[in-house]
């Protein structure tokens, strides 16, 4: 890069450089399936937790935590994740940073379209953007965290069966740097507390299924080692 150069053509050499079934041949079907399960599980629950928080922040969430056009949102998120993999980049998923835009009044999705267009333009300004340190984003993330933290006021902390899973969920997310990990710990602890307090029959079957999935997710390290992944 020449001194003073601000514009350069983006390097798209990695686009399409992937092997969809390569892992199955290298490490075997069972181990590869476990890896795929981990990626899908993490991506789905990261997106679910982020979308739920953003919907509440935007004031469009229903009382049960769902929000309008939920199915469409997950379809777009899934397609984005696949597209990200096809370009050999990170998953094009929803990020909690969007709360900053919501705080400024974004509601219809137009802000996301504008952001996407600006990102496309920034591809040609890599020399300029590369001089901005990652630490600059820290200030924005602190503000986003404060905005999202306001949602805990709706949690009934007076009930221990609710307070403990909520607390574990909240502290696990930043400590493990994963929304999915926090949701998983919350699911597991909520089911365990409910079963231990004699309310196992009141727990929805889907909760048991998701909890079992999270147990497998958290045990993926030993499982992968056993499978030779």
C-alpha cells in the first residue's frame, strides 16, 4: 500500500473458496456432524437472543417475547449466515450493536439497508478504515450494553426460580463472550430448578429437548475428542 493511499480495490480472492463436504471426508461423518451441530446451535441461539433483545429495545416485542415477522427474520438471518460462509467470511448474522441505531430511532429496517450500502462502499476504503483501532468500538458497546441492560427490569427477581436462571444467563454472556452460552445456562438451570421443585410436569416438552441439546453443546469438547475431531 502506497503512503497516503486511501482507496484500493477489495481482494475477493476467498469468495467461493470452500468445500461444503470436505470436513466429512477429513474427520469422518460423526465428528463433522457434531461440528455442524455446534455451528448451527450457536448461530441460532445467538441470533434468537440478539433479536429478542433488540425487539424489546425497539418496543415491537409482544408479551411472550416474540416479535412481528419473526419467521422472516430468521430466514434472512440464516441466508446471511450461509452467504457469509460462501465468501469465506464470518457469519452475516444480527449483532447487538444494532441497538445503537434503535436508540437513534431506527425501526423500519431502512437504517440497516443504509448501513449495508455504506459497508459495501467501505470495501474500497480499506487503507483508511484499517488505521482505526478496534478499541474505538468499545465506547459504543458500553452504551449498547447499558441500553440492553435496562430490559432486566421486567424480570421477576422476587422469585428464586426465575432470578437464578436470569442471573446465570446475564453473567455467562459477557464472561464467555457468547449469547448462546448464556441462553444455554439459563435453559438448563431453569429446567433443573423446575424439576427439583416438583414442577417437572409443568415444563414444556420443547424445553426438555432444547435443554438436552444444550447439554450436548456444552459437552462438545469431550465428544469431539472422542470422535477424533
